[in-house]
């Protein structure tokens, strides 16, 4: 008696392809949605801490400012990479970060929380970079090369007219009479 084949259903979910993952990158707004409402955490009872001297407080403030400036600089570099080829400076991208933070306080919250969740912060910076990329017009390489060529030609242009090349060679000069030589000298601008 022949055996009947039994089919078992495939319980594995289909794996998304790399193209699907790229196409489904989260938007900046969806990444920042986590920071929309202030999360109420139970506050522990404050512990009595010895007062900090003004010098130590000043040092701590400088360190925090230095770390924040470094983090903003790194994020601006990431934005510049996300945008691609551009002639905009790193300071412009830092300004865009500050502008985006002033318009959307959730970005400031994400920045403050960047050490607790660095991958989330990197995703937010990439999403912001993609938004900037869509806002910026691509660089027209042909036009840029054309302008660079015009600038180079203007810089290398001579301001004096070149002297005409002598049409007479040495042998012809030796065969000239004294009067022919004097007239040639005057024509070339040589006078005593």
C-alpha cells in the first residue's frame, strides 16, 4: 500500500529583503514620537549631597559644554555624509541641527538622551539628514566646472600685450645694411 504524503505548513515568516529594509526606513517624526510626552518616572528621594565648590561646578559645566559641542560636531558630520556631495560647510550643518532642535523640542530630548540610546540618536540624525537631502538641490557638476574654468582663466590672464615675435632671424640681421638695421630697430621699439 503506498504511503500518503503529508504536507507540513511552513511556519517560518518570509525574511524581508535588504531593499525592503531600506525602503522602510523610519521617518524623523516616527523616531521622535518616543519623546512626545514627558515620561513620568518615580523620583527617588533626594539624597543629601555635600555642596559643590564653585570651581568644581565651573569645571563640570565646561566639560558638559565641551561634550555637547563634540556631539553636535559629530552629528553635523553624519548629516553631511547623509546629504552626500555638497559645498556646504560643517558649520551650516551644525546650524541646521540647532534650528531643528529649536523647532522641535523632541529633538532636544533625544539629544539629551543620546548616551542612554546611541543607536536611536544615530537613526534620528540619519532621518534628519535624509530630510535635508530632499530639501537641497543636487550640485550641478558641469556648471561648477564651467565657473571654475572661468575663474582660472581670469586669474591667469596677462595684463600686458606680448611683444611681436621677430620675423627676422640672425642670418637676415647680418645681411642688413646699416639703414635697414636702423629702421628695423625703430620698428621694434629699440632706441638709444
